C-alpha cells in the first residue's frame, strides 16, 4: 500500500536520533556555500539550454551511489586528524574526483546545495542532508519519467538507503529504526496524489510480474548455450529491437571468453541494422553511465558510425568513464579498435592514456605505427612524458613494426657526452622491442650496450591469438617468495596492504579493511628494506579482502627499481622473437 505523508520527516527523525548534536566534519563539508566552491565550474544547469538534438541529462543510480561513497571517504578521512598540508591534499583529491562525475549529477548537487544554503538544518550533518535529497530526487525523476515501477522505486531506495546508512556511520550518526521505510514515505509524500499509484498496482509490482525484457534475457542466455543461433530467438529479438539491443549490449560486456563474445555479435548482426541504430541513439543521447556499456557491441556492429560520435562525446566524460570505455573497446576485439583508440588519445585523461597505448599495441594494427613512433621519439608535447614514451616503445615492439627499428636503435645506442642519451628504462624497453623486431641486430649489438639479461627478461607480453579469453595480461606476473607490504593512500585515508603477486603493470594485494571501489586513484608505496617504490595506480577489482591495481603513472627511476626487484626474485629467460 502506498503510504501517506509521514508524521515525522527524515530530518526530524535524524535530529531525534543524533541527540541534536552537531557532528564534526571537514570545513568544506559543513557549509553548503563552501562545498559549492568544490564543484567543477562551467556546468550547464538542468533545465537550461541544450545543444540541438541533445536530451536532458538525467541522474543515474550509479553516479549518485558513487558520490555517496566519495562523501563516505571524506567523512572517514576527517576522523583521522593530520597536518594542514595533508588536509589540503585530501581536499584537492576530493575536488579532482568530483570532476569525474557527469554534468547531470554535478548540476543536481549544485541545486541541492543552493537550497540547503537557505534551509540547512543546523544540528544535522550537511553530507547526510545532501545525500538524502539527491536519493529522493533520483527516485522522483526516474518514477515520473516512467523508468521505474513502484516496486522498482522501493528497490532503488533500499539500495541507496544502504549507501546513506554507510555515510551516517562514517559521521557517527545513528540510523533511525525502519530507515528504508522513512525514505519511501518521504518519497511518496513528495509526489502529487494524482501520481501515486493505487495500492493494488504497487502490491502487484512488488510481487514482480514477468517482464518482456526479462524473457529476452532468458532467450539470449539460451542462445549463448546453443551450438547454433536458434532462428526463433532471432525472430523474437527482431520483434522488439530496442530492448533486444540493450540486452545484447549487456550480454556482450559480460562475456569473458571469445566464443561467447562472438556469439553475441552473431545474434546482433542477425537482427539487421536495428541493433546498431539503437546503440547509436543511446550513445548520442544518454549520459555516460548508460551509453558507455554499449560501446563494445557498437564497435563490432558499425565502427564507422561509432567513431565520429564517440570522439565528439568522450572528451566531456570523466576519467572513470573514459577508462571504462577504453577497456570495453580493447576487450571487444574489433579490428578497428587500435585506430579508434589512437584517435581518442588527445581527448583522454592523462591517467587513461597509458592503458590506451597498451591496447593499441595489442590490437595488431600497424597503421597506427607512425603516430606511435612520434610519441616514442617525444615529438608530441602532450605525450612527451617519459612513461607515455615508454608505453609507445613497448607498443611498437608488440606490433613488430620494422620501420621503428632505426629509432629504437638510436634510443639504445645514443650517448650524450659521457652518459647515455636516454634513461635506462627507455633503453631497456627499446632493446626489448628490438629483440622482437630485429633479433639479428639485437644479438650482435646489445651486449656492448650495458643492459643485463635480467633486465631484458621481464618484457611486455604479446597478444595471444589462441587464448580463449577476451582480456590479456600485458606483463608477466611474478609470484613473490614472501609477502611484501604496500601502503595505498586516497582521499579516504590509508590502507595497509600485503602482496605476493606483482608485475611491471600492477598486482593483487590482500586488504584487511574494505577496499576502495574500482576506478579509485591511489598513491602506492611498496615498502622495501632499502628504498620504497612509489607509483600512481587505479583500483581494478575490489573483493572482501582482495584488491587488484594497475599502475598508470610512475617515474622511470621508480619503475627501474620495481624491475630490479622483480628480476631478482624470479629471473626468467630472455623473450624469444
């Protein structure tokens, strides 16, 4: 049954349960006007002017949940007092992470903060008031636009209610009894009576009637298990092209093996042009949370239509969505993926570019080699950072690009007065690529160049065409003989980790605390006996007590220390051409 207006509002219940006490917080989390200064600038307010052909930017559950988790991180960090410099650093990191969120969420947050600046409940923490208003706004917009049924609204509020409870816990604010019911009561009471469904409709939806989309998902799963694509499945998909294309895009992204991936492509192509047209429309109109998951399948159905639209949109996405897009395109296996990723390079966040260069090298498309050679030579100012040059050198080796051999030889051999012209890690990477491109020269001339076999042994891994998996490791993993300590630092604080699996590209660590969510930027310090190794990484997976991480930025002297450590612990024979 749909509840009437609650006699006790959320804020009143919250005040009663907090004892009317002010909960301490960081300065920019106690004053709405100060918080407003942390938001990215230049965001078009919702309801304002939009480019021709654009749809209004809507709130998405994933984005609201991400902001709530970021608020939890900030709240927990303020429980660990530190020096002013560290506090300022955490504030800067918080502001950078806000910049990763889409414009719809930033605009909605700005509007809520402006409202709270006029009507802030003084005895209750700002982050919780902001969180509750954003959750209710998302539910209201989704329901009014017909995207959610009453039962789905209840489930949405239940899921996001857990996130708000976590925020309350981080701030030391007790959770009222039946908090989820309070959220739901507040939601229904905020709607006009004409928009509240009759009790029988809400009850029936709560039971969960079979839905056509769910039946489509079952059909697709059956088709994935069949030796051939059933004709009747294709006919059913053709009858409802829009939801069918969405289901297929989700199934494509979920595949971990090539066989399943190619079967989804076969199903989508059998539908005719309708699937690609639907995905194109999603990419054109929807925010990244909804459009990015469609990129993998779209890249296989119509890469020519994808390219101009993606290049137009990707620059406006936050880093986490750009990173997601690069990984999806790389795993999709389209023959054009290398060229598409190359065109995206100058629009990507600097921390996403290294992974894109790796994917270009793994694509097998040598048409990209001239541009990679310019990056490797340091001719492009935007990509002149040493780590990006190194990634381009490794990509040329993976592509077996023979025209790059003269450039790579100069990198290995050239001297400037009494020292080598290039730093050692660049020279090692160039030598490893030459071993793949020109093994005859490498066999004759590498010995006098002062590079050891141990250094050259840990070479970038090549694509594995016969592998059944859609993703490939890019560096050899080394199982360490003993656990080593790691410290990961984020806005939320520090994590003490231990690892026994490392590579030049990242690793897997054990974590006693709940790990940071995937996509989080972390500053890593591998604590060695003599000198530590430091790098910037992105979290790749987060389980109950385990976290994967990928190095996306590292000084080349730090990388040399990491290489020496790995080579000393598990030496391997030189790579074969």
